[in-house]
C-alpha cells in the first residue's frame, strides 16, 4: 500500500489522471491547468475550475468570519479563471453543513459569496446542499469564458521570456500567522480583543483576498498577451516549477526583485521566519504569475502593480533563485500541501516556511 | 436563530437564493433545475450540475465498494444532465481524503469514476484534491450540452399532460435495507458472508445505478419531446411535487400504475414496510420522471421501459394519488432529506418510509 503523503497532491493527481483520453471534441483541455477548456461551436471557449474547502483543513472558524469565508471561497475560483486570461461568469456552490450551523450562519456565508459575485459580475447558478457530520464543507465550481485566441495556459513559457508577478507575496501567509497568534493568546479568555494594529494588511490578505481582474484588464489594454500564466495559490516556488515543468524550460528569479510588503517583513522578523522563504512558499497570495516575451519588456515595466522578477531559461539550466550576493539556490516546491496537513495542529499550512528551513 | 432542519434543504436553498439576479447574458437558467444552462453564442447550450457526497451521510464504506462509489458518484451527475434532455460531456472531481485511505483506495474510487466516464462518453477534465480530517468527501460537477430547443425544464407541465416514469421505483431504497440488514448481521463477525440471494437486483440498484441515457435516446427516436422532466433522486412524491409547483399545476397518479419490481415487493414484505410508500419516497432510483402531451399517448405507450402513471391537472385540484380502491391520498414530500439526517444512526435515509407512516 502506498501512503498518499508519499506522492503529495500533484503526484496523486498525476497517477489518477494518467492516460486519461478525451472523447468529446468539445473538450479542448482537461486536467492540468487552472481550469478545463471546452468549445461548443461558439466564438467563446468555456472554462471550468473547482475548489473544495474543508473546515479545519482549509479554514478555521475560530477566527474566520463566515462572510469572509464565503467571499474568499468564491474569489479563489474567480482567480483561477482570470489565470486563464478568461472572465468568470457562473458559479455553483455545494455545501455540507453540520448541526451547529443555523440558517443565519449559512446566510452569512452566502452573503459573502453573493457579494463576491456582485463585485466580479458572476452568477450563482446552482449547487447542492446536504447535512454533514464533519463540519462545514464548501465546494465551488466556477465557469468562465474567453476568446480561444486569448486563453493563456501554463505551458507556453519560452526561454528569454520575462517572469512577472502582480502585487506582493507572502502577506496572506503572514496574516495567517497573526491570526494563529491571536487565537493562541485568546484561548479561554472571553473578553479577549485581538490586536491587529500594524498588521491590518496581512489579516485582510488572508481573510479577504481579491482576484486580479485589474491586472488582466491592464495587460489587455497594454496589448500584452502573456505566454504562460497561473495564479499563486500554493506559493511562488511551486507555481514557477509548474510553469517550467509544463513549458519544458528552466528559470531564474532574483531574490531582490520578489515583491514583499513592509508589514510582511515586520511580521517575519517578529516570528523569526526567513522572509524570502515565506514569500516563495507561503501561498494563498492569489496574485498572477505570468511570462511575457522579452520584446514586451518596456511595456510591462510601465504597468502598475506588476513586477518583472526574472526570466525563463533553457531547461538544462534548471530552476533557481539568484540571491542578493549573486549565488544560486535551486527552487523547491514547498508550498501549501493540504494532502499531508491532516492531524497537525496548524492544518492550514502543513509545511510552514520556517519548517522548510530545517 | 433558525434551525436548518426547520427549513429543510429546499427551504434553505429558497432562502439562500432569494432575489438572485443574473448579470451575464450567457446565464440562461440558474438555480432550481437539475442543471444550470448557459449560452455562449453557440448552437449548443451548456448545462452544469453538481453533487456533494459525504462519508457517513451519503454513503457507508462498510458495504459500499470504492469502485462502485466512484461509478455512482459520476452516474448520478450524468443523470441530472439527461434529466435536462442533454448529453453529459465533462466532469470535474474534487476529493477530500482522510489518512486511512491509501493511493490504491483512491485509485479504486477513480477506476469507478473512469469506468462511468467511459460507458457514458464523458471526459474527466479537472478537480481538486485535498486532505480531510472528516472522512471521504466527493464533489463532482458535470458539464453537458443540448440544442436550445431540446432542453426540458421542470416547469413545462400542462394540464392533461401524461405523467411517465422509466424503469421501476423503490428498488434502490430496498437495496439499502438489504445492505443495512447484512451490516447489522455481520457486526463483530470476521468470517461473515453477506447473503444477497434473491436480492441481487436491489443491491445492484443501490450500489450501481445507471443513468437513463437509453430513455432519452428512445424518446428522441420516437419524436417525443417531454414538456417537463427530472430524475428521481429524492423519491417520486418529492419530484412530482417539484414539477407541479414549478409548472403551477396539480396531478393525479394511480397507485396501481407505479412500477415496482418483484424483488422490491418481497423485501418490503420481509421488513414490514408499506410497498407503495417505499416506491413513492425511497429515492435514489435515478429513473426519469417526465410529462408528455396527451397527444403523445399512443406513441409513449408503445415505448419499452416507460410507464404512464397519471396525468397533470389544473392547480386547484392539488397533487394526489388515486388508490386501488378509488380513494385519494394527498402526495407529500417525504423523500430523502439529507439536511436532517445528521446524528441519526441510519444517516442514509433520515425519514424512512416506515417512519413516515407514524
């Protein structure tokens, strides 16, 4: 018998989806990207993505308000559709609900989902609701569309392409550390008021992430079509390795170019974590990681909220980070691996960046 | 605070989806049918349906083989697409997996899913896999298509339409009784060999249901387009009340026309249940319930595996069953309600037909 943890999530998926043939002409692209792509004889292709969120694995209701949870559960799916350079259009929401939840609780959750739908122009079109004896279960599927020629896959990166990332990295993971710290401090104290001062940005990035629709629009307006793209949910290292593996390339990223917010740096200092490791492996940033041709350099440099952090190389050069002192460290996928998270106290991040350094 | 059980699944969904406006032109029909319908400028509309299955709520692994579970989890989604008169094309599979499962276990589950996909010509196009500390969680979303003019909704029934049902009813529920009985008998006995003799059909209906693609094809070949249709997952009573509510009609069904298999009748006798109540409320039949215009009477009577069981009336006449002795009993929705199932020993059917009679 093979322990699932010995394969990890991607190993398991590879194994399960090995030799999966497609039978429908309408199936353009299946497993292996942010969303599946279907064509139904139209000038728009259909994109589908899905996410499963389990209580005490993916979220902790002691500090996550239900409305925020609903918002985030929807937004992370929209993020996957944007990561294909598409537009999210519809979602289905399936819930497993245990007895301790009241209708008002579920309405709070839905209020967050509906608010996300409103903000991103998405329709809630269906779902399934059932009891659970296992805490709250949330499964959201998002359907989107894109013109066939606009869709950006993970496998299109070419040597000399520039590697770009939106926003900043590591903040959501540091927000989780803030929330966990306050949870520990609050244990058994009813009158406890959590102290988030100076950490507001981190907490917001953890509890209420946004999908980068603005970046997609900005790129379209600038006439830049990325050669590859995905959203940063498991951590920059993990995602970059994905793009390079699927594109059959290597890469170099510069340590001093990785965008990190001031609050992230302060918190890393406070909890004695390596800042760059947190930014590389923290996950849940929901920023867009993409590559553009070298010829787009001047255009992309001018764009707000986008940073060029490195370049794509020939495959034989491998994937590495160039440190501030000019050294090279191989990139390793040490992001969020929910398949080994079970039974650990901090189930949200099974391998914390701090642990990775051991 | 409102207990969720006071609303039930459909009440909760009504409440959660109240005043849900659509913003995308591509969203034709959202919540409230077997699948959502989208149009992307093509000659085919896109259908989406989703199902969430939780261990010890929807299935019991002490007697459900993982391969069968995978097969059924896929097929019940295909059934929803057929119930729209569409063709299932793609599925996404999300799994939450707890530690006691090995890779081989999950491969068994996937073998069932893939076998179902092969048999029904469906592509597995994606999903999400994560750890669970809550037993096995399976969330499947199915995407299908149909010509716009072919789609059959639940709300199209008209007075004088004939009510038809495929196959027979109550067998899957009786199969569950067989399995539960053998589970009790086997408790603590390692050498126990379950005895399914004479009950093979019931067990197969419970463990390995099929979606009625054949009926959809038969109707198309006969040139019959149902005026309304849905699949029987919660029980005939519940589904008929849905169709009548959404179509603003009443209905009459004849007790002596409800199709019931011989094995179902024998098992009902053995466990001292009212046979018709089991057939009306048992659920998980995955047969097709549909209405056709009265003018299609002669055509539909000739079709194999389809039975006319009653007719649609004006709404003021309500929904009732005409008993063998000519009396009328109002139809009540007492099907499978997973939202009140928690904490009960028999979680698979919270209100058994036997209990309903109390």
